[in-house]
């Protein structure tokens, strides 16, 4: 499977997971708070819809959210909030219908994409920045899947922790761990092994000294961290409903280093 095919299938799977969840929700579920600070279940769906429409070339909403929202900490947060707040007064069915319409438009675009256009054609990204599909479609599949997981945890409808969207999300998570852990543990060296169990098992081997992921675990890693993939997701995404880093993982070897590593896994803005 090519990278383009993986990203397209990741989008299809993320959309299908949202659609599956929408059909399971009761009216009272939409206002449940999620682990994404300040956002309800419906806010997570509105975020997905708003960004997808902008990326399809639609104009930015002529709307500014109220000042002083505690969970809005910077310009990027204010930008994201705009797409959500403009939909907060709408009936939820209107937002769902907008989601369905937007998905059809996005899938038509993805189906028409060739390998060449995937690698070179311009696409609108966050805040109107222009990038290529190759650079950004993986980010979008991850984002839509992560917010779906926020909604699933909040409404107690677990699922879709494996499949194309989850695979894209796990690859991006692995890359983020490789990038951030050596920076956050800059005073340490040696090798860490992170073993993910459950729906999408994986083993990541990170050399803190050289900031590379090794193909095979060395005989004596400095710390071996074992945790469930389902537990990693909210922790890696920095969500408030993540389990306590001190208890979510089992650490063998240098326990102190391993626990600091687990506490340093969050990588999303």
C-alpha cells in the first residue's frame, strides 16, 4: 500500500468511525465534556467539520469566540475555537448533516487524487497555510481519529483503536515520541523501549543519545516501559482524561527514568 493509499484509507476509516459513533449517541451525549479541555462531544465533531471545510477551500467563518475562554491559550487555540463556537448554537442534526456533506466532498477529492498530485499539489492547511497533501493528509487522519477517540471515551463507546486511521495515528505518535523524548530527557542517555499492548501492539526503541529509533531492542535497555495502546492515546494527546502517568505503565529497569519518560509523552498542541 502506498502512502497515498494509506492516508486515503485512514480518512475513510476516521470518517466511518465518526459515523458509527454518531449513530450510537443519545441526545444527552452531545454535551458531555471530553478530555479535550473546554470541548464537549459536539465540539469535537464541529472541530472536524470546520477544519475540513476550510481545507476544501471554503471561507473562514466570520465569527470570533468570546474573550476569556480558559482553554484558549494561544492564537492557534483561538483559531480552532472559531470553527467550534460558530456552530455551538446550531441544532446538532445540522452539524451532523454538515459533517456528512463535507465527508462526501472530501472523499470525492481524495478519490480523484493521483500519486503525482498527492506529492506535489497544493492543499490548504491550518490557518490557511498552503502545503501538500503528502505533508498534511496524515495529520488530518490522525486529528480526526484522535477527536473521535475523545468522543468515544466521553460517551463510553470504545472502538476503532485498530484499523487504517489508528495505524496512521500510531505512526505519527511514534515519530512524535522520537522527536520529543530526547529533548525532554536531554540530561539522560541510553535506550528506552516502549511496548504498546492491546488493540494495536507495537514496540518502539528510542536511543536518547542519538535520537533514533532502533530496529531491534538491545540486550539491556535502560528502561522498558509497557502500557496499553488505549492508555497511550489520551496520554500522548495530552488529554485531561488520561490515566495518571505514574500508574498507567509498568516500568522495568530504571524506574525513575521510565516514569519521567511516561510523564513526557504528550505531544499535541
